[in-house]
């Protein structure tokens, strides 16, 4: 009876530890209530399976239950999730071994389930305290993100945690079922500590690579923004040069028009005035919205769409994007419009519709719809797979959009309408200021 109560305590504390770790490292994608109930049911299943008293069954069940709980309740890539749950399992098994070794001097019959109630409780408390402490420290050391490095690198980094699970299972089995000598226990403890440190190091290395990836993405966005600003400068300069020429020639134009008027050549005068009105220097620079940065982007893409024969409809409501930084405006709108142009230019009915409206007091909604002949290939994270040969340097557009959306506690959904042959992208952002 006491053994069952003790093990129920162990599993409860393990569930709380795993839940706390997942919440600190990953973003929740469901309701907290559902999440709690799933953890209760999952660890109740582990409690039932523990009655077989089989290390292999317990370890495999622990892995699968936590994987299901992670993928069901949190936003996480599959390979990243496997690495994290494997690490969780290594730490769980390793702390049990450490607790066993630390308490072995207290009870010479510690192995083979021969220890008394006091040692059993001490083992449970010490092991769970070690487990909880290590996972809390780990959660603060590294926080994996949804936007990640390439699959091959993740696979390479996942080898060690998975192998570590097998090694830890073996050590745990030996420590539980066999009476070990003190020196062997010490060596086992040192081995487990070394194994845990190596796993932490691997995760830190992964996080470093992740940071390098994000830094490169930031540099690409900066370069992208600079390119847009340069293009806008050229447009303004050309317009200014045209105006200078017109001002320089205005006296000559007035003389010509006065001559046509005095000679009562009204038809020719009318044609002359019409030609002057069509002069680019007299045309206003397009004002498509009240935000300067976004207006530059829209004017730039409107010009591209005109050259490609794409009809555009931009509806940006006043002050709707004021809370978004210039950097993020560029990341979101420029990348979305670039992708829309790539899809629309190859269709028979070429069009792009973009709208940005306020939603409630603190939110806004961005919608972009474009013609698209076929559904794009999407990966498991909802990113469009690039068809360009240089895949390493392409396909980062939507990743940068997702990063910008994340900074405003936003959500992004993309889908293809087969009937109407058009692609939708809907983004909701929150103004938290």
C-alpha cells in the first residue's frame, strides 16, 4: 500500500515537472483545462503500467506519453520534440540512479526492492527533487523555437539524447536489480552526471546554432529593407528630376501657350495642355496609406504588379498599422506581397487583394488573397516549400513573417481555395502596448 502511494507521488511530481518544463520552453496551442486533463490521464496510464515493474516498459511508456502530451498541447516540431522528450527521459532515469547511489550507504539492501519505507520515501523525494531542479535549470538555459535549423542538423543532434536513453535504462536496471559495490556505485554516478552534462551541452550547441540562424535571418531582413528604401529613393529622385526639368522649361511652355491663345488656335492649345498634364513630373506620388514605410512598400509592389499585368486592390485602414515597427512592417507586407506576385503572375486571372483593418481595441487583421492555379506545397509547420534550386537562401520569407507575427502575440493561417483557385493568408496581431 505504502509503495503504491509513494509511486503515485513520484509520478505526480514527474508530471508536474514535465508540464512545467514544456510550458517554459514551448508555446501552448490549446486550453489549459484540456492540457491538465491530458496530463492527468497520461500519467495515470504510466501509473498503471508501472505495476509490471519492468524498466523497459516504464521507460518506453514514459517516452511515448510525454511525446503525445507535448505534440497535443504545445507548438513544437516533431524532431525537436523527440530531442526534448529524450532529454527529459535521460534526466528522469539519471536522477533515479543518482538517488539510488546516494542512498545506498543508508541501506545495504537498497537494490532489488528490499529497502524499507523510510528509504523508499527518501529515494522518492530525493530523486524527484533532483529531477525537478535539473529540468528547471535546463528550461532557463535553453528555449528551443519553432523556427529552426535544417532537418539534417536536427537529426544529427538527436542521436546523443536517444542513445543516452538506452544507456540510462541499462544503468537504472543494474542499480535497481543488483547489489552493487560502493566504488561501482560511485563510477555509475559519475557516468550518469557526465551523460547529463553532455546532453545539456548538445542542447546548448543546438541553441547556439539556432541563434546564428536567426541572426542571419535578421541580416537578410535588414538588407531587404535597405533595398526597398533604395528603390523608393530612386523613385523620388526621378520624380524630382522631372520636376526640375519642368520648372526650367515652364517659361518656354507659357510662351508657346500664349502664342496659341493669341492666334486662337484652341484645338492645338487643348492638345498641348493635355500633353503637359500627362507629364510624369506633374503626377502626384501615389499615397496608398497613411503609414510612410508601408506606403513605400505598396507603391513599390504596385509598380511591380503593373509591369506583370496583375490587378491590385490595397485597402489599408487609417492608423491600423501604427503599432507595428518599420522593421516588422517590411518583414510582413513585403514578403507576403512578393509571394503573392510569384503565384499570381502565372495565372490567367491575375489579381492581389490586400487589406489591413483594426479588430477590436487592441488587435488588427491582415488579409491577402491572390490568384493561384494550384495549391502550393506546404511543410508540417505551414511554410511554403520553395521550388528554387538555391533552397538555403530562399524560402526564408514566410519564416521572417512568422517571427514578426510572433512578436505581436499573433497568429497566421494560410489555406488554398480549390474552387475559386486562390490563396489566402490571414494574420491577426495584438497591440500589447
